[in-house]
C-alpha cells in the first residue's frame, strides 16, 4: 500500500447512519482503530490466496464482530484494494455472500 493511500485511508470519514447520533458516536470512537482493522481485514483476504474471503469469513478468521468487519471491507472496496471475484459462498445462515479478492489478484 502506498504512503499516499495510507494517508487517505487514515483521514477517511468513517461510515455512520446520518440520522443517528449513536451511530456517529460509534464511528468516531472506532476512528483510532480503523486503520489497523482495515489492515487486518486486507491481510486476511490476502492470506486466503486465490480463494478470497467473504465478510463473514474475515470476521471469523480474525475473531472480530461482523459489525466491525463490514465497514472496513467497504472502505477497502471503495479504495480499490478489494474487488468482487464474481464467486459466491454460503454464509452460516445459508445465504450467498460475495467473495472478495485483492485487486492485484483480479484476472
């Protein structure tokens, strides 16, 4: 990851529900941890090589709550570091989920 991208991610506004003061507060409280959580999520996807990972698989691998992982994965997609592999895998609830892969793995 380039230094410029790291700075952009560090200063990126965290997602929150606009009409919820508790959501805004939670986003602000997570700001210091977001960069390390993003790095962990990206590392988890890279660690699965060509298999990629769903949000749920990343959460399970890292021992994180899905509510923590989903926003970080969204940020990684928005910055172009992760892309949709066009594969789907079933979640624990049996629903299909997108399998994300690193952009440089995309063929």
